C-alpha cells in the first residue's frame, strides 16, 4: 500500500501520520489527566515527554535486538528511530521503567501515573496499528480469497498475489475496545493501578491470540510449551500476562491490609 503525502521536499507516509496522530492524541489526554491529579503544567509536559521518549526508544531497541540479521545488513536503520521498526513489548517495558522514575521525580504514586497513561496508551496503539496497516507491516498469514477478510487484507509489495489476514486491523479493533473499557472502568475503579493492570492483561491476551494469525519473521523457530507451539511474541505476551496476575495479587493484598488497618483504627476510636 504505502500511501503518502508530499509536502515540498518531505514525504509523509500513513505510517508516520498515524504514529504522529496517536502520540498527539495520547499526549493531550495524558496532559489533561495529569493536571487533574495535581501536577503542574511543566511537570505534566516533562512527564509525558520523558515517558513517550523512553517507550519509543526501548521499543526500537527491542526491535533491533530481535531482528539483528536485518539491521546487520542495514546498520543505518539502528539510528532511525522514527521510520524503522518498533516492538510493543519493548515499549511496554520502557514505559514501566519510566513510570517508576516519574513517580520518584513527581512525588506521585507510580500506580496512579500508570492509571493516567493506560487509556491514552490504548488509543495511541489503535492509531499505531492503523499505521502498520497502511505500511503493510505486521501482517498475517494467507487467509484465502474466499475468506470474509480477503477484501480487507493488504496485498503487500513483497506479496502481491495472496490476500493476508489483516492482523493490524484485528489489533487496532482490540485496542479501541480496550480504550472504551478503560474509560468506563475509570469511573468505578476501586484501587490505584486497576486500569494499568487491566491494560496489561487485555494487551497480553489479544497479542497472544492474534499471533496465531500473524506471519512470523523468517528463521524464527517455535518454542514448545506443554502441548502448545508458541513463537517469541507469544512467550512475551504470556510473561506480561503472568506479571499482570502477580501485580493484581500484590495490589489486592495491599488493599485488604489497608482496609483491615482502617477498620481496626475505627474500632479503637469507638
């Protein structure tokens, strides 16, 4: 596909425009939420810039590490952070580290900050996957011309004859649904970190399932786990899911301990 817009000497692809739209919308929503929890305008802008930069750089570095052969043939791509590969797993890891640092710098709980950024992140990923669809990357395996998805699939430059599963659109739809779900949960959330944990669990599940229809990079050998045959992305998705379960258990124990402490204080006062 590769549709683009020429602006003077610059060429903007749908991939770049979609990523820019995702960052802009997510940054605006994050800024409004950070101001509501008491951060100043400079602190809000600094936190957003720091987290987005760290997530983007870590997403690219993860992609470089997991696609070493590709980058060895084109080393310049290592330094091209905006138009080369990004990997969501790396971005999540970088964002998690950034939240810990941002919490120390701003005096806010990392859990509270994570809840602020979870809905905007889901919306940003919706736009990012639309960019992948426009570029033709992150596509699926052949789906057959008689499939109901054949009309939606991108006929890539590398493969102009076979319709492929539009896994980019599957993921984009899942992220849009997740964004709406997080907005609803934000009105009734019971503890700090709830939105972030829901985001982590939902992302892991959708990524694990979509990978069954997504084309694997050439040369990657599957890993056998029990009776399942999994690729690298599914293993990372499984790891993030287990991390979400552990974080949920830890948060629930802290919340129950807090409730018990407050109940004991009320009993002594009465």
